[in-house]
C-alpha cells in the first residue's frame, strides 16, 4: 500500500490541538504491531509508516498559534509536495475569517478538490465552506459555530449530532479534540478498523 502524503494547513492563531491531534495520530500510525512498538521506542519515525505528514502555510513563514506557540511550517503552498490528503484546522472566528478572505489559500484548497480526502477540524469548516466544495453536502463544525456555518453557507447540509461527517471525499469534524476522531476515521477508511483501534489504544484515546 502506498504512503499517503498529508498536508496540514496552518495560519496565525490556529488552535494547536486542531492540527497537533491529527498530526500525532497519522504520524504514529504503523502498519503492524511490531512497527507500532518500534515507533514508541525509536527517536525517528519508521520509513515504512503509512502517512507522511507536513505542515503548510501560505507564505512558508512561521506562524503563532492561538495559545502563543510559534510553529515553523515545512512548506509554503507554493512549494509543498503533491498531496493525497489535506487537513484544514480551525481557530477563533476572527482568525478563520481572515483566512476565508485569503484568496490564495482558498484557491489552493480548491485546486485539491480531486485528491483522496479534504478534511476540516472545528471552525476549519468555514474555510472549506468558502471554497464551495461543501455546497449540497453534509458537514459539521464546533457546536458553537454550527449556526454560523449554516447562515454563511446555506447550501451546506449542517449536521449537529456527529463528531465526524463524511460526504464524497470531504470529511469534516467537530470542535478541537474531534480532530483526533477525524484522524482515526481516516486510518479506519484507508488501513482498516484493526489498525485504527490499535493506534487509538497506543495514544490511549477514549480510555478511562
């Protein structure tokens, strides 16, 4: 099975868990139980891992997250590698509204309309909504932004009772930690239920 390249879009004031959760899940996913154990032991990720995760900004310059943490991206949208999966995290509404107005970013997302999956986490659904790709499709977002998403993009069939909503090649998820649910869902879709359950157990997600 081929390795999927995953590009996570970053922008100023992005919420850390929105992108770090999916990045950790996908980066630490392994094909076998033995590789999973090696992943926890070795300092460097195995070359056989099924997902290669990159961070991307519009300019390639570092950004500052909502919590003030500085992050240096791997690429700009002009020089990033060919992607199989795009993940659009969210942040406070003012930050997301700034991204929505960034034509370069919106056009870049639209250019990826035919890749394997385009995903959003939390209020990242508003960015994805601006592309028009969600028109006529089901989608979700943070519970406090559901009405905003529906009002701004009335052609979207907004879902309020599911953490992960999959329609066509578009997958949206609820608020913040739901990005982990999204990533586990991706693993299940691509690699199967057993591997998804193993990585969930490895990161102790959902355990009491």
